[in-house]
């Protein structure tokens, strides 16, 4: 008997051919699907997704660090349908609608300090673009027109649009699109496993890494640097948490040089680290926060840039305007979904659940450290990276050809075939990333560990 989620042979064949002929998938080697089957996901339920053959997979990446509450939440679908029937669309260009107003107040109340001004976007990349444009505009209006440069970290990913990609610190993602927006500069990230100095002293390493921001500001000229973009836990490279004291020192540096601190929380906000915002977890006060993904748990597209009252002040003058916006920013349906999403966060204690169980998640993943391939397990909350190495004693990594063979030649497909959807990535050193829905519990952690153990053990024989 065919599983209930499976498509019949004719429908499946039609979709496969149509995908090959018309669908341009993102970050995808399209040529690899000319002969291979395109994976088609047809349904989600809780922490699981189901493909067109009816096979079940544990969603170990929450879609793309997005689906905080799990799949199939009818409350969110109903909120979308209700709003669409009342007011399907209205832009925020000099007009407002109730759901955008209510959501802006709700988000501002969650945000730390005086981050009370919420500018809605369609997604995370647009939020990053907005933050950079605001930083430049703000300094022009306040008598410091040369301040326009941005500092970010090596291997950090901040988006794919021209400005956000320019801030991104991954050369391989940028080269084919150059020239990009000038005036962005990189400093070291907080990967203590690969620390060039103070690798045995997290406090000293954190101080050194933060101080490199001051060095970069001085090198470029303090009167030309507008902002520093940092993720609470850096995604690309495999989940780098901040060392103790790191963000405290960064805040001091930004204050010293009148540079805006932008906390890029497109992934880290809304429960991923057990708090509404990662800045709260690590105890620092940004000037702006960029967010998206978990704001709606992926049930509708929405992002936001949250700014301090100070940054709004020049725009409250009679004829001033931030000449920037997006057609779908603050979409009524998305805003309604976000409000219901946040209601569920509170009623079900989602942040508390993450904080209560993150230790068990870490401990379960750390069991994998007994495998020869596993060099490091790092992260916080429900956001972890597992770095793979050739030699645990020396931390020797894989070269490009070996990484290609290990990750794309074997691991990505083998993990999926074994029932785990996650990310095997080599932006930086080879890692496996795990970021499951925030409703997961010990049974899900055990399932992830067992699949990873089986596949990584087999991978040893493929090297």
C-alpha cells in the first residue's frame, strides 16, 4: 500500500520533469539533477518532513534555521487565512495597518534597551541592507557624512543582496558577483577551535578578537567607519559562540569610536538561543538588530530591522525621510502570523524549553566526539556545528578535493537517505550544522545522534 504522503507515479514523474525544465533552485548545482532525482518535500508535521515517496525525515535544520514551532501548526495557518480575508495587502508607504502596528510594538517590547523602532522587510537580507543604509543616512544627517564603512567577521554570512553580500565574509560566494559595494572590511571571527592565538584561554582570546575591531577602525580611520555587523553566534563556519567578555569589549570599542553595533540575528533571534534575541543571552546592547526567519516560524515571509530611538531622532524632523522601503515589508498576512507565532512562544514556554533542554542537546551531540572524524562540537541553544577533521590530535582539516568528496560526494546524500535533513557545509572548515525546531526533545536529540553516528562511521570507510 502506498504511504499516504506519496505521490502516484504519474504525478511524481510530471513534477520531476517540470522541476528540471523550469524551477531554478537556490544555491543548487542544477546540472546534478539532470539525471538524478530532485528531492520533493510534500508535507511537514511537528519536527518531521515527508517526501513525495512518503518517506519521513527529521528536520534537523528547521527548514533553514526558520521553523521554530515545527510544521503543521494550524493556528498559524488560520491566522493567515483570517487576515487575508480581512485585508490581504497594504504597504507601509506613508500608511499603516493594525497588524503592523501591533507587531512593531510587540517586537520593540521584546528588544533590549531603547530599540523601539521597527522597520519591516520581507526577509533577513533586506533587513541587513536596511541597517547599512540607515547607518550611512544617520551619520549624514548628524554631521558625520564620511562615516559609511562596515566591519564584519571572516567567514560570516549576512545575505545575498549586493550590500549584504558585500558585508559577507565568504570570498567564494562573492567572486562571481564582483564588483560589489565597496568599503567593507573583515576582522577575525570567534572560532576558538582554530584560534591563531590564546586558544587555551577563552577570555584572552575574546579580548584579542574584539580588539581586532578597534585595529580595523583605526586602520580605516574612525571618522569613516559607520557600523560593525556581528551575529551573536556566527553561522557560517559552523556555529561560533562568543567567548566570555567579547561583546562587552566590542560595545566599549563602538562607543569609543562612535560606531554603530548591529546585531545580525536573522538566525539567532526568536528562541534559537533560548531568548527572543541573542543580544539578551550574551548581555550586550546593540544599536540595531536585524531579524527574520523565526519571527513567523517560516509560515509567511517577514523580516525586520530594529533601531534605537537615537537613530530615529534625525528622521523626526519636519521634512526628513528615510527614503527606503519594500513592497511586502510588514505584509498584513505575515504580521498576523508573526503575532500568533509570538503568542505560542509565550503560551507554550518555547524559550524556557530551549534553555531547559539545551544542555541535554549538547551532551547528546558531544557523544560523537569519540568518532575519529569529529574534531569539535560547538554552539549554544538549539544551534550547533560539528567540525570534521582528518586528524583529531593535530586538528588537520580536509583539502578542497577531500572536502568535496566527503561532504557532497557522500555525507549530504547519506544523511538525507538515513532520515536526517541537516546541512553539511564547507564555508570555512567542513562542518555538519544542526538547528532543529525548538519543540524538539531528548527523543529527537537521540535520533539525530544515532543517524549521525551511523553515517559518520560509514564515512570513515570512504576517505
